[in-house]
C-alpha cells in the first residue's frame, strides 16, 4: 500500500507494509562530476520513493561478477539475482520508519554508510534491504555516495576551482546526514538523535567524520565494524595523489579538466584500473577542511568491533581493543560460524545479523542465528536510543565498556557471552585459532 507524507522538501510517496513504511531512492543532493554536493531543499509534485535509486559507478558496473573468481564470493553472498542501475546521478538515500511514526514521535535515527573499499557497494544490497530496526523503534537510513575515481580523485585544477579537492564521496555522506537532520522529523525522527554506523570502508568513513570539526553537531554517537583506526594511516595529502590522477587523466586522452569531465565512465574506470598500484588508490585525503593533520576524536558514545575470521583478524582485533579501551567504547567480537560453508565469521558476515535481514540470505540460517541477530539488533537499537547498549532487559547480558578482554561482548554459537581473556581469533588461511 502506498502512503504519502509531507516533508520540508515537499510531498513524498512510500510503500507501507506490516507496520513499516519504506521510502526508497530519495535524492538528498545533486552534483556534477568532481564538484561538491548541493543539498536538495525542495522538489515539485509528489516524490515517488517506491523504488531504489541509482548506485555510483564502480568496477562491477563494467563486468560480470559471476565470472570473476576474485569477486564471486561476495557476489553470491550479497548480490546474486539482484539488478542494480549505475549512474553518476547517484546521491540517493533510503528511509525505513514505523507506519505510525509522526512528526512528534522524535524517534532516534541510525544512518548507515556502506563499505566496499571506497570503490564498490550501495545502500540497498540484500543484507541492507529491510533492516528490522524500525520494529524496535529506530528509523534506518542507508546511503549511496560516489565511489572510486568519481568520489576520491584529486587534481590541482580542481583545488584551484573549489579551494580544495578530493573526498567527494565523504562530502556526499555529510550531505546525506545534513539532509536527514533537516527532514527526518517528517518521517517521525529526531534530527538531534542521529547515530552514524559503517563497516570496513564505511567504518573508516565514520572515523573521518567523528574526527572532523566540520561535522560538529551532526550526530551524537557512532558504530564501527571491521575498520576501527584504519583510516588515518591510509590518508595522505592531495598533492601526493596528483601524479597518479594526472596519469589517469592523460591515459584517457583528456588534455583539459573539461575534457576529463566528459570522458565516459567506462573509459575513466578502465584507465584508473590500469594505473592503480593498489586497491586503495581512491581513498580520502587530508584536504585541510574535512580532514586535517591533527584530527580529534569527538567525545561521544561508541560501539566498535570485528569478526573472528576478519581480514588480518588478530591485528584488527588488537587495534580495535586498543582504540576501545582508550576511548571508553563498547566492544564486540562476532564469531558465529555461519552455516552453509566453512568460511567462518568472515569479513562483512556480521552485517546480516546487525541488520536482521537473515531471511534475505541463501544460507540455512537456524534458530541460533535468529537469536544472535535479535540480541545484536536489540543492543544496537538500545545504543542508538541512549548511547548505551543496555536497557535493563534481563534477557540481555550487561555489556560494559571495554577495559580488557573480559569486557568484550562475543556474538557466536552460544548467542551472546562475555569475552574471554584469550579471544579465539582465527587465521584466515589455516582457519585455526591463534592467540591474542
């Protein structure tokens, strides 16, 4: 059933079902190639938000993932059977809210920033499609932003034009949060109770946002999975990226910035792929405005964690725990051995459980999986509501801020349990546990 509400931007039409309304593909900003986003403040007529919007161009837009051995695992897990539309016009977000939410409901809001190495992904893959948070009193927002060379290219010509260059994808994320803050009351939300969350490159994005005075007042708490502390040491100045991007520009045949802006996306991504020396060639930079030389951690509540079969799991776990202890964060370790194969608790596997979207998964999820997910979503929604994952529910173990190994909350075969002094972190090559 369709339902229309009024927002500061105008009327908008979503789809109501089972006590929830989904508003999909809401344009939150506009931009031209390598310009900073301009936030949408109005539209004409009734905005049709019944279908997801375009994704940013990314490498998989130009090849068949099913035929790429290096990509097929995540394709089978999160995207198989789905169809995505890729375009430079990709600044869309999705809102999921209780059907009975009204402007005076003032529900807390969770804005999720997807991962994908800053080069892939979107806000409506299978694991993000239909988070259960609205059933627990939290409005969900998932966001698309510019990726790869569309979102993270740097050139001196662009700095001369705008005063700074790079980080277009991060500014997209900020524009989305600003749009939500200005408009979410119409959907039943409270613009002063926004939490941001991200995994992998999404967690790195969250790190850049909470370290920046440019984002002061936009959110009140943050959640990071499988990426805590990784953003800063990968961040260089734009000037150190100029030669790389000039090579890409030259190889496309463009001689001027105007010509470069008109190169087809396929050619741009092809030449970027040829030129890049590492997977992280399109990443955030210290632009002097959003990201500065001496970032400061905001004094807000945090939840952080990783998975037992994560990328470099022991290193990532140690890095996460060190950060959690220093900043008084609530820390978790996800160690459920997912049914269906022998891959364990691999990088990104926890997302099915945080979103509560197990029914979208091909795996033979059982009662234990649903119990784990129910615990995780309850803790998460409590945190979004109050900055504390605990709410006095006797069915949930008390989760303390991280001070040592025993303060880490584990989500695994025994559902949820307190962490052990020696966590079981797995070597992803041997699939055997290694010491902390």
